[in-house]
C-alpha cells in the first residue's frame, strides 16, 4: 500500500496558475479574519473594527465603470430617438430636424453634455483600464511565489494579465469609432462660424450623398459595434450573460445558448432600427444645396486621413 501511494505521488505535477478576469479580491485569511499571537481574531479586510465597510479598489472601479455606463446609455436612448425613431415616423429629414433642434440643447449643452457624455465616457474607459492593471498586479502578487513565476512579473509580460472579455473586445474598437464620430460632428464644426448650429441631419445626409462608401461603412461599424458593446454590457451588469447562468448539468448549455440568442437578438433589433432610420431616411435625403453644401464639403475635407478624398 505504501509503495502504491509512493508511485502515485510521483505522477503528480504542479500546475501553473490560470488567472481569470474576475479574480476574488480577498484571500482566505482576509475574508474570515486572521488570528494574532494572542489568539484574538482580527476583523476581515472588508470590514473595519467599527463595522464600517472598507471595500477594495476593484469594488470601487467596478462601480465606476457600471454607473458611468448608465449615464451614457441615457444619451444613447436620446440619440437613437433623434436619428432613427423620429426619422422613421416622419419619413422626412426637415421634419425630423425640428425635433432634433428642440431636444439637442438638453444633451449637447451645459451641464448635460459633460454629465451625460464626456465625464461618463472618460470614467468608463479609465476605470476599465485601471481594473486590468489592478487585477494584473493582484495576480502577480498571488501567483508569483516562486523563482520561475517571479521572472514573469514584468509589467509587460502577458502571464499575469487577466483575459480580455468579449464585452471589452467590443469596447476597444468602439472607442476610436466614437471618438472619430465626435470629432467629425463636434470638433470640426466648432472651427466655423455658427459652430454646432451648422450640424443637423442634413449635415449627415450630405455625407451619405457625397461620400457613400465612407459614410455607410463608418456608420455601419459605429452602430453595430456600439450597440453590441452596450447590449452585452447591460447583460453583464444584470447577470444575464451566458457565463452567468446558474443552471447545472445538462440544462446549463441549453440556458447558455438561449441567453446568447436572446442578447444577440435584442442587439440585432436595435441595430436594424438604427440603420433603418439612418440609412433608409437620412441617408437618402440627398446633398445640401448652395452655400450650405459648400460649407459641408469644406468641413468634411478636414477629416484626418480620408479628408483628402472627400
């Protein structure tokens, strides 16, 4: 029996750690409390001696990322209403612009624009990047406990970095697309007399008429990636992604597949609605005439990289 146990132990091998994205913040000792030399149990890291909550950096960063997305979602609902729903109802760009001009001051002026767009966007992106750094350092602290692993503690080593989730993979390309959209529709018009008052739905329809390839490709990418990122992000906050199912056994895969189809079905419906209003109505309204059209052409020529061909 002893020989058998000895032979069996020789077949064991030490496995390398596999850090996951949502690594638990507290270790075993910190969660249950630790015992000091006198035998007294100290409070766990999550609670102070007075019973007050003392959360980790990951806890705070997660909530910054979550609640910042709420504010930006409010802007997204207003934006899809103005650029898709109302054009589909009116079937006319001039009629739709009346509603745009009525509601735009509420989310493109002070203080709504910083509170709904600028600050939430910065908080969402920066907290997401900070989360990856904090989790990476936590993984290095936990799993870099021997000489071989310690050699992989370099900040630029991929060994301890948490995996990139599907939501993050959608968020990274969405950011430059969104920045480009803001630059074309906000930064460039401010360089001309009248500023933002020069930009309306006719400004967008002029781009579709004059530069269809760039316009259709750019808006298709922006809408598709953005809606998928926000839909899957909200599913994650609500605990409804396939990886968050609670069923076990044979029902687990069925539940995961059902959630995958539902989430993508909702995203596809929103993408279809947005494209129907943007492409089907605004995109077919034609060029802006006369002096206004010439100003629009000059504005679009300021777009980096592709501006020389616009």
